């Protein structure tokens, strides 16, 4: 029986170069030839015609600014943007809120007081007023009574709304009068204001000093007279007719601030020259001095024309036991004229002041003076002898709608 033959073998073939080849990442990275991208081929053809311009070298880690943004972007060594690490800000805020709520719960009463507390500065009971431009037609408005203190010396007084210091004295516009030109009249008005400030507002004068600046503005004859009154004061020759000063042993200003209200006007005095009118009220806040209970007299509200506020003997007083001295206000109102004579016709020095007609009123002051100082009446003292009788009249020291009148005797003030 015949034996079956094997099939014919395949003809011998060449080795396949891709036999056993695995197309993985290692194969791609190891390829020696890479097909350029479409953009690369386009740029190659473009650069053959127009070579690119060389750019300056810069490190890949430099900060570059975004085209449309304001913040800079930080790049890593490969040029990729570096993401910023966001901070968790919510956790600290929640912790602080929890602490605040806990503290508020533990201090609920104080928190309620803080909520209802008004930090707005306490304003005056009256709106602020400026210097007078004409005589008022009524008295100053009433104010709820209050006890003045060193911190609030004007409490319960219309003076709280008044201007203070030299700025409260506003000069009128100067005009030529008679033989004096406009500039000379302006200088005369300036000298009048300087006298009023030096004699009634200057702290050195208020504390008992001699107002040398005021004396230097007076004509020689009047200066000699006032200096004599200062050196040898008496009931009839009292310098407080023009000068406000206090004996530091009896009264001490609690503040150098002086409340002022008034006006200054002028007119022609015919052939004599210029006549300047002043009507000014000054309010002082004082406390008792160390010797307030040794020598004082009864209170007065009476005006005067000379150096005293009235007649009568000084009455010694003693300090009440168990009482505390409070701050007191003294209100001084002066209506005083000043003359400027023509030096070509009169024996005067050009620009110097000549004292004219005047009245002075001292409210909350002792009735009889003569020491050369204002003597504030403090409620901590009482007369040990018979007080000087009062004439029954009453005076509102803040009423500037009326002119001062000369009269003798002691009255009663309605408010201070």
C-alpha cells in the first residue's frame, strides 16, 4: 500500500523587519526621525523667505505679564504656569467670630451699655452766636440752671454760646473821619481793641498782673492816672473801672478762656477828632483762693462810674464749715468811650487813647471794693457782721439790650 507524502514545503521567504516590533511609548520616544507638524512646515517655508529676528535671551523662570491681566504669572523651569496655593481664610474668621460671640455672651450687660452709650459731644443748650453787630432788642435766652465746674465752667449760662477771647471783638470797617484818614482810623480802632484785650482778657492781667501793654496805649495824662490808681487803689480811685484782674489770694481763674460779647463803633467828634464807643461784656470763671474767707463783703450788682461798685464798709466773712467751694462766674460789662484828638490842635500824642465817658457793672461781685481787684462773691462765705443793705433792684447781667445807668447801692442779680 503506498505511504502518504508530506505536503510541499513553502518556498523560503526574506526576514520581516517588523517581526517582533512593539509600538509603545519607548518606541515613539526612541524614534530617530520625527514627522514635523503642519505649523512647523509652515514656519520653515516662511523663515526661508523672511528669517525671524533674534530675541534677547531670558530665563524661562522670569515673571511674564498676561496680555489682558494685571497680575504677573510665575512660570516653572519648563515654562508652565505655577499654580498658587490657596490659603484657607475661612477657618481663622470662624474662630474669631466664635471668640467674639462667647465674649459678648459673658459680658451682655456691658455690651448693652455700649450699644446705648452716646459718644456724641454734648452740645450747648443754645446755638453758638457771633459778635454783636448792633444792640440786641431782648435779653439773652434763658438756660436751664446748672452748676458750673472746672471742666464745664459755662454750664447753665448764656455765655456758653458766646464767642471767646480776642476774636470776639470784631472791628468795624474804617473810614476817613475829619482830619484822620482811613488808615489812621483803622490804626486807632486796632489800638482800642488791643487795650480791651490787654486790660480784660490777657491771662497775665486776670491773674493779678499789671497790664503794661494796655497802659502803653494810653495818652500820658491818662496813663499817669491809671498807674496811680493801681499803685494806691481806694473806693473812689479803683482801677477796676477799666481793668479786670483778680487777687490770686481770693479768686483764681479756672481757665484762661474768657467769654466775650460786645461791639465797637466809631463816629466823628467834630473838631476834636474821632470818638470810639465800646460796649463789651466779659464772663470769667473762678474758684476761691486760699484766703477767700478772711476778707470779703456782701454781693453786688450795682454799676459804677469810678473805681468802685458802690459805697459802704468792707465786711469780714468766714468760710462755712462742711461746704465745698464751687466754681463761680463773674460778669463784667463795660461801656467805655475812647477819644482820639487832633494832635495839631491838642496836646496829645498821635494814636494814643484818651479815656472818655464810661460805666462799669460787676455782677456776682462784692458790693464795696477798693482793693484794686475784682472780688468775686463765693457762696462758701457768709458775712460775720451786718451785710450792706440792698436797694431792692434786680439786674440780669446777660441783658445787653439796655444801657448801663449810674446809681448807688447794691442790687440782686437774677442769674450768673
